[in-house]
C-alpha cells in the first residue's frame, strides 16, 4: 500500500526531495514503526507523529492513502 510521508526540519536529511514529501510503499498491516524502519530513520529522532492531522504513536497501523507527518524535537531558543 502507498502512504505519503512528510518529513519536517532535521528529518528531511533522510530524503533527497527538497520539500520532504515522499511516497512510500509498505506492506498491508504496517505500523508507523515499520514505516520508519523501512525509511532507515532512527525512531529516537521522532518526537511527534501525525496521521491525517491526528497525533499518534509508533505502534499505530497505517492505511493506504494516509498522510504521515514526522517531526523531530524542537530545538533552538
């Protein structure tokens, strides 16, 4: 199944796409953690996960067509 992943801030380094929006094909029944591991992203770098605008955890199952936003911890001052 195909999902849209939006990588924000420092997580954009995991793609060569400048706007950080990529399409990823994952097996049916995949969780956010499965998706993150497929993309070779360290789960410890993710502070906030949004699926279709709703916050969730790494154990949430994703569905075909979902829009998944991955955000790192906020830094700066």
